[in-house]
């Protein structure tokens, strides 16, 4: 009986490390909002933030794209997803010559 209880406890521990979707979305949104706030051109022309495709649309046709910064994990890892990072933009993100 003790062995079964110990096994259930061990199996349940990694599951508790996973981040619920609403918190993962919040972390991703915070990264995207920080990016927007750091780039006045993006902030001024902001049209949409898409958490499904990890994109920020600004001005008429500009799209800033974010990707997961995949880091090596131990086997069996079930914790939160890696953070998103800015990858590229179809237009300049800053004003300038």
C-alpha cells in the first residue's frame, strides 16, 4: 500500500509543475507588451496582438513575429513552456532614417 501511495505521489509531482494555459498566455502577452512599449512605432500603429500565432500587427501591413526560445530540458519535463522572444518583423520597428 505504501509503495502505491509513493508511486502516485511521484507521478503527481511533475504535473503540478505545468503552467495552466491562462498563466502561460499571460507570460506570453507580457513579453509582447514589453516589446510594444519599447518600440514607439509599433505602439503608435498597433492593430492587433495574436497569442495564437505569436504576432503583433501594426501600421497597415507590418507584422512582428515571436517564437519560443526552446531550451534543452531533462527527460520527462512537463513544466511551463519556454518563453517567447522576438524573431523578426516585416517592417522597421523603430522610427528613423
